[in-house]
């Protein structure tokens, strides 16, 4: 296969994957903002804390999986260009 075609396919795959992880990260931040807002509204502290911890866990998991995805995709890109 042509090296340019392989590189283009892999980079396109990387861009769409990064966009997916960005959307998940935005959802995690939005959930954290919701947790802060419901605290001000008067929802119980337990519920606000549960939402906050869920948002933090979601964001950390998103970052870890994104870095794993970047490494794996980069390795595939390098292998495809050889």
C-alpha cells in the first residue's frame, strides 16, 4: 500500500478518535459543573459529591484511555509507514 495513503488513513483515524475523546471529556466537565450547580440549588451533599466523583472518575478514565489510544495509534502509524 502507498505510504501516503496509509498515513492519511491513520491520521484521519487519529482525528476522529481524538474528537470522540474530546466529546467524552466535555461531558465529564459538564457533569462536574452540574454537580457544583446542584450544590447551590440545595440538593443533598451526598448527591452532589456522588456526581462530582463520577465526573472526576469519568475525566481521569477518559484521559488515560486517550493516551493509550494515542500511543497505540502512533505505533500503528509508524508500522504502516515502514
